[in-house]
């Protein structure tokens, strides 16, 4: 089941759950899930061939919005498998989904959705979706967009 669920995500990363990532509620703190999702999101951008230096390039990605649904509490010891995919492409943004999966429990721990906006770091404003981004997303997704 785990392999089948994770096949939807073209970019995957694994993170060892550390004892120190747990909080007073004795499970991984909610901010850690978002950090893992951030790491796999940047890996997804890199797989698209994006420049992720965010240092004045013409157009780059900026996170416009995100949410996270916590489904199952991860605890030490475990391994989080995180996946990223694009679920929708619009004229001025694309929507992503990141999943955090428990390797020990073989189940989804959280799902995060986010809006990625093309942003002109020179002009300091959002811009239309670059055609090259759409091409690279479609290549990467291999027709996995729902």
C-alpha cells in the first residue's frame, strides 16, 4: 500500500525522526512537518530546473499560501517519507501537495497543500506562469496530475 500511495509523488525524501523533534505532547512538533515539506518542495523545484537561490533572479517561486492536515502523530523512532507533487496548474500559480508518510506505521501522517506563485524578484511582483515551468512540471509529473 505504501508504494502505491507514494507513486503519485515524483519527488521523495526521507527524514529520520529525531527524539528532539518531539514536543510536550510526546509526538513530532507540527512545525517539523512543515520543514520536511519545505525541503521536499525545494527538491521538487530543483527537479524542475528552477534556480532556488532567491537572490535577485528574474522569476522564481514564492509560497503564497499553505495548510497542513495532521492525520497521525509521528513519534521517535520512525522515518518520515515525504513526497511532493503538483495537483493543478493555473495562469498565475500552481498548486502543490506534500505528504508525510510514516515508514514504521505505513500510513499517512500529514498532507500539506500550497500555492506556488511565480514572482519577479527584480520587479517585486507576481507574474504570469512561465511557460517553461508548465513544461517542466508536466515532464516531472509524467501525467500524474489528478
